[in-house]
C-alpha cells in the first residue's frame, strides 16, 4: 500500500478495500482534454468459486475507467489493473471484481448513478453527456437500464382517477391516467383508443375496479363508455376547466363570425376586435363607474359600456344570448347552483351554432357535468403533468422512441 492510497481514496470516494492506488498519478491529453489519470490495482484476495486463499497470480487486465469529476473540462480516469488468478485447489481461473465498475465496462457505476440523477432534470441528453464526459449513446444506454413501469399492482387501484391525452411521439395522441389524489402516474398508453383502454384496465381484478369511486375527464366522447365498462361503481366527473373552455370557444366563434361581416374601419368592428378579452371576463368584474379614454374608438367608455355596445352589434340578439349563456353558466358553476345549470342547458333561447352544440354535449353528459360542479376533483393536476411532458419533448427536440419518453417521465416524476 502506498503512502497516498488512503488520501486518493478519500478524495475520489472509493470505498473498495481491494483497490490500491499508486503514487504515479499524472495529467494526460485525451481527445483534446487534459485528464487526471490515477493508477490503481484491483487485487483478488481469494478464489470466488471455492473461497480458497491458495491462489496464483496470472497477469492483469487493464481498463481505463471514466470517473465522476467536479470539473467537466478536466476528466478523471482511473487506470485500473485487475488481477487474474488461478486457484490451486479447484483449478478455476477468475478475475478480480469490484462494485466500482461492472464487468466489461469502462464507465464507473457512480458515474452511471450521476447520469440517472441528471436524467430526472429537464435537460437534454447531449448536455448530460457533455457534463459527464461520455457519449450520448452511453446516456441512452443508462436510460435504457431504467424501468418505464408506473403501476404494476393488479389488485389495487386508487379511489379517484383522472383521464386525459397528450400529444407525444410522432405527433400522436397518447392516453394517460393518474391518481386524482396523490397525482402519481398510473399508466400511459401509446394510443387513446377505447379498445386499448379496456384491454389495460381489464387486467385488474374485479375488486380493484369496483373500488374506483370517481373518474375525472374532459368531454371525450368514448371515455364515459370506457368508465362504465371498467368501473361499475365510479362516477363520471367532467372537468370544470374544459366546460368553461368550450363555452368561451363557442362564444368566440360567434363573435368572430359577426365581426367578419362588418367593415374593418367601423366602430362596431373595433369594439368586437380590439376588446375581445373583456367579453371573456366575468361580467361582475367589469369596470362600471369610471370611464377611460379608448384610443381605438376615440371615445371614453367603461368596460361594461364597451361590452354592451359590442353585443348590440348583432340585431338578432343571438350574440347577446350566447354571451349571457356563457356568463350565467360560469356564475352558476361558481355558486354550485345545480338548478341554474339545468335551466341553462335546457334553455330554448336562440344561441350561436357552436354554443348550441356545446349545450347539447352538456345535455348528453348531464350527470358528469353536475358531478363536476358538486365534487372537488378536477384535471388540474393532470394538465400540469401534460405541461411537464411537453417540456420534456421540447428539451429533447422531440422524441422518436415511446419507451424512452416513458422512462424520462418516470424519472422526472419519481
């Protein structure tokens, strides 16, 4: 044992007692980078087959191990000489092994663990490879060694689930299901077809599927059918955000169609075009007492006056009826007024074509809409996860492999 052996082990955090460092460490240029090179020997104290210490040394196998470093511009290389031994008792040949590195590998295990830690962050594989002085293929192999399974217990399911889809590999839509309370991913399926959803949840035991109480979703047409087929005791809960989003889009569609029939230089056109955000605000939050000069129309008006004058552009009153349906639904949702929601859905007022379609959709999913208003569950947690998945794809400049995408999601989530 050399005088600097313990010091070098402490600095490199090497804990294997069978590794002995020598004093002849030096600098060497490797692929254009100045690297620190440490010489070490991995000894074999006994035969791994029979445990005998009556062994004969039979040469060395030298491997250059890439080790972690705090300075990415200065790699650390451990030139490790592994002893080959011949057992005099059993006659077997063997080579010294260590937890520092796997057999037939030149990347240290601690470097692989650090790469896995870096993969949990929002970073590209190229930047991770550059920091750890390895190739991108090495980072991909480390990622391939990770599991992509989210939930493997076929006898239990959370009481509250959330369904949605996101656009992933090849711009295709993938189905995602998470725990509505703990916000943990249950499963991501490569497509969002009803057949695939039924096939996956059909693997769970009947007791596990019967324990599900609520399933939160958007207004996808075949999700309710899948829920009724898989979870007999579950309530369908329509997400509140998606309901408001559909109402706003329906009103905006009518507003734009009315606006396009007007002269671009007219006051009415500017009222509908330039102040579109005011129409989407809640009516009780509009300014009603203090007029402000509006440079678009060269007049002083309050926000309430702008909205009312813009709604009066349509002589048939369809634009105003559509606006009132959107506002009344939003207020009733905030107050949890089920009776008001029912009156709006079944109202016979003449509204825009898209708003009429939206109200018909609410009528077909009436029980889910009421559950969404009554219950506290929503798809907000799932929308946040979808945003994180989009960021993973954006950082990677797109993903071509679905399994690799699952592994990155799994690592970042855990």
